[in-house]
């Protein structure tokens, strides 16, 4: 691990995107998001995805020039065809558009089909919250998780995001339907340590925290056992239906890389349409106060509201530099110099 | 366990509700829902709640005459004050109203504040799906689960429901944010058997499937560890904000019994606004086909779509009679005869 400043990380990633043929303004936005994500400590969906994203551009899986195209509009609902453009740009557009419609209607839903990997889902929750809106969004993916009762991959891990605006720090939940990502499982395996909690099944079919065993069986655990498995199926089909796009079974057949041709949903709600600012703040502060006043398991332990730890990490990394894996950083520099 | 016919169960529950002072049409509807819930195998939220519901009527925690009162309306969004009326009637009204608004706008949200226990959340998902709508709904509750990192109850278990209409059987997910209900934990403890999977913590702070230990610590597990804890918080505050109602911290203070003065959200989407029937069926059938084609863990094992097992149970119980605990059944008969 080495530490890189936000400015240096962003300019290097941007340079790599420019070299890959992205227009200036698009490279700027995508570099900003990849850097913010890394700054929040989510390297897996920030700097660590830059190389693959560039590969996808070169192999034609992502069209750097494509933009969302309106396919359907009815009042507070719109559907866009993402035309396999950069997933970040498509998703930023869609959530922003949802907030514009919600400012008018109170509640709005923008669905996006035929898009590509949005990287970190939380990005779009923060976008909505920064603009003062409650945001709910999700994406489907290709098959990467065995449904409950199975040992072969047949459902996506379909990340789901909820965000609520708050002056002192938004509440943002960003969770995949798998308990742990493969990135986490592989990282624990490589370090020869156990997962913090059981996260999959071994060859004997026992629930285990043994990362090496789970890497072998590929039986990663849906969060909440059968619950995350069922939730993944619902997010998948609802996402496909409201976008008139592909469900996981169709994405698997399309075979366009990680999350290529996926379907996404962006819901925005304007909480100030039915509430005063005062009521909103009071509701959030009393909830957080109750959370913080609970008895910690370990003396001195803390309970965090969703999004709080990202915020803490962000502050620290802006001050001390953003920790990145040195080989990954060297690869980005190489891509930027080519 | 004894088996009772649907008709006998319903008429006896209805009689008990009438004896408690419920008007005829309201007793009819509530008895129907309690019986359907029991018929689907969810006794915990059907027949097993009848006695407590009647206690709540007698103690004034539920007003059998109250109806939802419009508090706010803006296009496809409405808020109702449930006025502590029967939770089932309030929630049926709210989801039905959401479908009426969605038929017009495509997408609609009805929020309900100051309501009482809605019993089984899945009821309202099935209602939406029966009418051809995608339904999403949730409720908050009083504190009944320790947030992640804590050993004292400070968040609700906030059941969350998603439903998609399908000719051959709707897809309906109905899940609480706790991995197991206290009902399940106590039932395993009393039978001296382990939970099927780890579902809480023992006195040493270890994750365990020991139901007796979890009953003692009351450290039930949020589904997906920290994920269910964070999800519960988001459902809670969003529910309170869009209904202009109470969050869990406020419900705890109100102290109006289980889920008394809770806040609920009902979202309906008309999938035929942007899709053909054919596309909808094709999306659902290909998803279910992929699920069914996955490799089962155990030879001959099956993977089920959300709601499928309820449907199977319903069919069996309609044929063979509905299994109920004999002491519970005797109590209902007693309440009906009083």
C-alpha cells in the first residue's frame, strides 16, 4: 500500500481514460468518480477497476461516445437505453434525471437498460442526497451467486442502494446481495486469514469462514441466507420489467462482460414536499442518537449509521493520501503514459 | 397440531372479532386475511396473533372504527393518517389506493403513518400482484433488534416486501430484517433443537445456532450481519419521512404495543405501462427457468422463487385442512364464544 493524493490519483486516472479514447469531459467525470470511490476506501470499485474498464473500451464492450437515449416517458417515469455507454455516465445521468423529475412530481423513477458496469452503487445514492433527495437505486448483473439451495451460479449479486440527505452526513446504504464479494474472499485467501464471519460453503456443504474453501467451491453466501437470494431475484426481475431491459438470464446470454447490458432503476423522492426541514432533521437525529446510545458489544465500541464509515474514511484519506495497492497504481501510471 | 378447514377457521376468527366489537364488514375482512395467512403456513402472523389483536382492541391500542384519513396529496403520492385503526384494514386500503394511483400515473406511493400492526407484510404484495401491479412495501416497528455492533435493541425488524405479478404464481418476497423471528428462536428452544443456521450471539459474543442461548442474550442476528442492520435503519427513516410519521425511536417512546403508531410505505408500479404482457411473461419465465436449472446442493433438491413455497403450502392446506396449534385454536373458539 502506498498513499496518493486525490489530485494526483484523479489526474492519472483521467490521463489513462484520455489515452483510451474517452472525450475530455467524460474522462474528467469518470476519473472523478473512480477517485472518490477509492478515497472512500472502496478500491475494489474505484482504482482497481480502471484497467478492466479500459480493456472493455478497447474490446468494444463499452462505447465511450454513447449516451442514454429516451425510450419511454410517462409523467414521473422515464426509461433510457444506455446504448452500452460508460456505466458511470449513464447512471449519473439517470439519477440526476430522477431528481429533476422528483423536484416536479415529488416521486420519480428513471430506468436504464442496456447499460454497463456502474462501478460503486453508492455514488448515485450520494448524488441524490447531495441534491436533497431520498434516492433508491439498484442494478442487476450477470450470474455470480448460487441461489439458495444450489451450488451453481444462477443469480446476480445485484447491488442495492438507499440514501437519505442529512446536513451532518447523508445516510447511504450500499449493499450487494452476496455477503462478501469475491474480491474480499480472494483477499482473505491470499493473506491466509479467515473471513470475519461465515461467508460461503465448503466442499462438504458446511457454512464456513474459510476463504480458501469458498474460493474453491464458488458457493458464496447470499446475505441473510435465503433472504439475499430471494431479494436478488426480485431486484433482477423488477429492474428488467421497469426498464424493458434484460434480466440476469438474458445478461448471461448477451455475454458482454461484467454487468454489460444490465438493467438499472433510479428512484428519487423529494422529502421536502411533505415535510419541513426541521421534521426531517429531527427524525434523522433522533434515530442516530438512539443508534449511538445502544450498548456496544465491546467496551468503547461504536455503532455506525449507513454511510458513516465511508465519510470517516474519506476525511482521513483526503488528509493523509489515499491508500492504493502499488502494483495497481503502477499499472494506472503505465496506462496513462502509453 | 390439528387441521381445521379454511371456512371453519375463518368463521371462528370472524366470530371472535365480532365479539370484540368489530363491525361486520371489518371483522369479515380481517378474518379473511388472518385465515389466508395461516393457510399459507404463516401461523405466527395469522391465527397466533388473533388473541393479542383482540387484547389490543380491548385496551384501546387499536380503534376498530378508525379509517385512514388523507393528510397529503401530490399527484401520485398520498399520505394517510391511519388513526390507529386495524393495521390490516389500513394497509389493504393503502396498497389498493397505490394501485389505483399507479393505474393512472404508472408509478405511485401511498404512505401511512400512525397505523398498527399489519400482521403479514406479504398480504399487501399479493394484493398488488393480484391486481397486476408490481408492489413494494415496508413497515417500521418498535425496537426489537440490536443494531450491528451492539447488544441492546435499538432498531426495528422492519419487514420489507416486493411482489411481481405472474400468471402461474406471483413472485412475492416478504422478509424481516432479523434473520429469524423470536417466534422461531423460542420454538427451537422449546423443542430443544438448533436453529437451521446461525441466528444470533451467545453470552461469549460468538455467532451461534443455539436457540436457548440467543433467547437469553436477545442478540438476534440482523440478516446479512451488518447489512440487515443498515437496511433496517434506512427503511425506518425513509418510512417516517415519506409518511411524515414516527421512526422507531418515536415508536418506542409512544409505547403503543407491537407496531402501534408505526409508519408504512406502499409503492405500486404498472408494468404494462412500459411492457407488453408477452415481454413480462418471457422475462419471468426465463428467470425462473434459470433458477430451476441451477445445480441443487442435494440430489433431487429444488430452488424456489420467492413466494413459491407459500403457494405450495396454500394448495396443500386448502386440500387437507390448515394445521394450527390446538391450544391456540381452543383460545380462538373461547374468544368466539364469549
